[in-house]
C-alpha cells in the first residue's frame, strides 16, 4: 500500500518469502507486482520474476512469463 510502484520493494518481499521456502507466496507476490498499473523499474521486476522461475526449474512458467511480457 505504501509504494506499489517500487519494484525493488516487491522484489525484496518476494525474495524474503523465497528464502523462507514459501515458494507459492513468492510467486503470488511477483504476480501482484507485475499487475501494478505503474512501476518505476518494470524491467528489473520482470527479470527477477523470470530468474526466480528458472531457479525453481519451472520452465513452463518461464515461457508463460516471456509470452506475457511480449
């Protein structure tokens, strides 16, 4: 609620959940973030989300994200 356009905050929040082994929550946070109407660094956010899915070896999700990004 404080700064929904802040991509670094979204990324750090998702990484926190990932570090706590809350993969589903991390993915949900990334999804919320990419659906924000205004972002300060969207390319940073998308890269972090794609890297996260690659790290999780969810290659179908990676392909879906690339399609969504295009």
